[in-house]
């Protein structure tokens, strides 16, 4: 079992959920829906045998904001 780190942010009227470990994302009308859809997308991603092994193990995460 892999531990997946992800972020959720609002874009327009939808919430986008994006994995930090692999390049997989999804969206939904609510945070819960976006998270559920991300889990489904990740299940499909890891289900396929020919998936590139680009998984990055992330031990700590920090969220920041810069104004440039």
C-alpha cells in the first residue's frame, strides 16, 4: 500500500485534487467528491501493469504562498 499526499484547490466552480507523488489529478463539485475521484483515478493508475514507475516518496509536506 502506498501513502499518497495530495492537495485540493478551487479552480472556478470546481475543486481540483492533485497527487504530489505521481502526475494524477481529478476534480469535483465538492472537496469530498474531488478527493473520491482522485482515489478512483489513482486506483486505475496503479492497476495497470505498464504504468511508468515515477512514484516519488514524500515524507513531509508544507504549503506555502508567494506573491511575486
